[in-house]
């Protein structure tokens, strides 16, 4: 690959923003210097921001491309390539696709498309068709009898890099407010009142019968193989203590300030939804990401269901009165998630790191993505 020199950019480093120049070659950041260069072959970025490519740890965005309408199954390779294009166009150069196991308790197509989703991700990765790097995040719904079996069937992929342990049974964690559970699942699956009541009873019983069994089994599997784990929707100190006992390293979407603060104090990386931060509140009625930022215990942002929210949220975070400057905020979508899943080859502008970079300008307070570079080549 030819050498690329980019100059006159506001380069966002881990701890400061400097006007500088970088040199890229063979997919790697070779050199960084402050100031402009006089070399005629350099690209002048006219003072735009240069930041690392975004790292997304938890998105189920691809599901809507596999089942775009109820009863419609879309071919896997075109579906995942459409998802990949959308992620890259949002500035995401490393994406952990959150693939659900243990969801047959719902009127859900997730179990039906499971093999197709994983197989399609493997195919575009093996054949170098993707614009972003894709890894598998198995999100394990523990309140289902078949979860451990489904996990075993799908955990052998070489792309597995993260596992989350979740229990969405009503009356606790994400759905401590029962009205929010009813609102969400009636809206998602069009349950009648009778179906809703039956589902609540079944879901609570399944959680009681199976969640602790699957949690222990899956956690021990990950511990033995060194696969990073995330807890999900922790609400209490007891939830966090349980996660620590199982050697979890990421606290995904804690629902209370108590759980988030205790997680942060115990060195778990606290991950919250970028849509939550952009909108200013949780759609489930739980703690707002902005409140966690105000208390200094927000470490990672995830676009979750809305890819372009990731860049938007990072710049929004830096604009709030909360102690996060721009380098702090950009680390929440680059360096911090990379560290949380042991990816030490990316996530910051530094010699020797992967040349995954973004060119960003601002329109008033809104970040506008101008260019996306992956491994030293422009992909968007």
C-alpha cells in the first residue's frame, strides 16, 4: 500500500487535541507529529478532526436486515453486507455483532435466523468483503431452558470475542417497572392481554428455574477460554457483586446509579447506550447515561439499535457540563471499548496501531462524518 500523509488536522489523542500530521502505510499508523507538513503529496484536512475509528461492542442492528418485515426472511449475505455498509457509514470500523441465543421464550425470529447470521458474518470476514472488522458478541438470555445448548452450538466460531449474561424477566433489572415490560413486549410482539399475562408468568418461572444454571455454565466456559464477559442490566450492588464473582469485565446498561457507580469503583467498564445519551433518557425508564456521566462513571458508549448515534453521542458527551472533555468522550467509543475486549492494536492515534481513522467536521454542535478509513484505505 502506498504511503498516505494527512496534515493540518485536529488530531484527538487519548489526553489532548493537537494540530498535527500523521503518516499511514501498510494499514498501520507509522508516525505522528505536531504541526503541518510542507510535503506536496500530503492531504490537507483543513482543520477537521481526525479521530480513531469507532468501536461498537453491542449492536443488534443487523437483525432488521435479516427479517425486514414480519414473516420476511432476507438472504444472509446481502443482509449482513447492508448492515456492514451502514456501520461503516456511521464511522464504525470495528463492530461486535450482538447475536442472541436463548430467545425462544418470545414470539421471536432470533432463534430461526441464528445460524444464518453467524454464518453470514463468518463468510464476509473470511472473504474480505466487509468494510469493518466484525466479531461475534453472543448475548445469552439466561431465562430460557435451551440457552446453554444454543450457546454450545454457536460458541465455537473463531470470531467469538464477547459474551453477555442477561435476564430480561419482568420485575427486575431492565424491567423493574412492570408497565415498561408490558409496553415494550406488547409493542414488539403484538401480544394480547391474555398472551401478555401468560408470557409474564412463563418468563418469571423460566428465570427462576434456569437463569442461575446457565449463568454459571456459560461463565465457566468463558473463564476457561479467556473470552471477555459482560453483565447486563445490573440494578443493585448484589447484581454487581455476582458479576464480579463470575469475572465479568463490562457492565452493560446498568439500570441504576448505584449499580453503575459500584461497577466503576470495582474496575468494570460501564457501558451505556448512545441513544440514551443523545435523547437524554432511557426508553425503559431507567437511569440516564447523562446522570452516569455527571457522576464520572460512564466508560463506554454503544450505538445499540441506532448506528449513527455513536459519533453523535461522543461529541454530545463532550459538550455537556460533566467533566468529560473531547478526548475523554472519544475514548468512550474507541480506546475504552478496545481495552475492555483485549484489542490492543486499535482505538487510539498512536504509531503501530491500525490505521482506522475518521475525518469529522462540525456543523454547530453536530458532528458530520466526512471520511472513513479502514487499514489505511478509504472505505466511505
